[in-house]
C-alpha cells in the first residue's frame, strides 16, 4: 500500500510514486550514512526532512550511522551546533557489539551532554581511550576500554563524567586518570591488568565517587589518590586486590573515605601494602580509624618516577 505522506519531490515527477518509507529504509539507511546526509540535506527538501527526523532521535549509531567512533564524534559536533542537548536529554552514540578501533589511541570528547553506550562490557570493546577536558555530563556505559596508554583521561574544573558498568583493562599506563578539579562518578566498573595505576586521582577539587568498583591485578597501585584529591568508596562489592604494588595509596593530603563497615575487606591481598598513606594523605572508614600502613620513601619515589615518565610520553 502506498504511503499517505504528501509528495516530497516535485509533483510532476514519477519518482514520487516511491513511498517515503521505501526511501528511508531501502535507500537512505542502506546507502547513506549520517555524515553524507548532513551534506545532502542542503541539496534537497527530502534529505533535509530525513536529517531532521534523524536528529530528533538523539542517537548516532556506530557503525550503522557512522563507520567509526571518531566520525560519530565529528557528527556529534554538527548535531550539537543545531540542537541543544542536556544532561537529562543527551545525545547518544550507540556502539554495536564487536571491536571499535580509535586511531591514534586517545580520542578527545568535544561535546558536553553526550553518552557513549555499548551492548555490555563483554560485548562492546573500544581499542583506544577517551579524553574529556572541561565537558559536562559525559557518560560512558556498558562497554570495555582497552589497549591505550590511558583508558579514560578526565581533566578540568568543568568536567563531570559518569562511568557505568564499564571495564578498563590492558592499558599500558593508567586505567582512569582524574585531575584538575574534575568530578567523576563510577558505578560497577572494573579496572584490571593496567601497566601502573588502576585509578589515579590528583589535585585539589578533584572528586571521585566509586560505587561497587573493582581494581585488581594492576602493575603497581589499584587506587592512587594524590595532592588533595578526594575519593569516596561506596558499595559492598568494592574490591581492591591482587595488585603488584599497593592496594590504596593516599599521598600529599589526599583523602580516601571508605563508606563501608570497618570489617569490610575493601583492600586485600596486594603485594605491597593494602592501605598506604604518606605526607598527610589519609585512608579511613567513615565509622572507624584508619588502618593504613607505613610506606618507605623510596617506594614513593619509584611511583612518581613511573608517573612522570608516563605523563611525559602522553603529553
């Protein structure tokens, strides 16, 4: 049955006999990606209408709409210039099952109010990492990030990021690096098999809330808090274990607040100390005194040497 939609081309052309649904499902969706439509929409009324319809859905699909994550990010900039997204109504980049490669290793997230969502951390994998600098309401959900120097680099006073049900693994440097006053909330995430630090939080006004997160089998420290950063640990499933150095390390007036009963085995079975504090750093359960361990100055120097070398390579 023919569509009841009014003709979208010239009324004198027989091409109008083709229903709009056929154009959408069998021509546009099969042969044109969203980047091409963003150009073609300037050439014809139909493509403009179709483009507006796609924008109204608030979704960019990878690889269906855009072949790569980078191209989806470029397109998100175009979308954001034409429509105002919010924290409650963000633009979504949906990543299908499989492996998605980020060329160059670290991709800059250039829009606020954007969500990267996969099909599950065991189904959707990003080979590469993400950098968020002074962007708000950025969310990573249901995906794995791996094989980058840094999995998630979050920096800047304006930065607010949520990470939900994600895995960050097999990165050569740091799994998640939070600094410069950024605000992070991570829930049910796993940081494992990282070269040095599972999670590294640094500098004043940097805050991280980790809910039911696991940091294990990392090359040095599971959770490192430094230079007045504040980290809050919540959730009975929190588990920091089997790291080749220390479990939790708080340095230079950084604070790690553990909102769990003192009998909860938050940090365990690490090769170095389970809870280590130095130079004004503190680790404490909210209802108990700290059981932090003494650390040798030489160990701190070694950690900072690794940190400095890693940052030098990235910058």
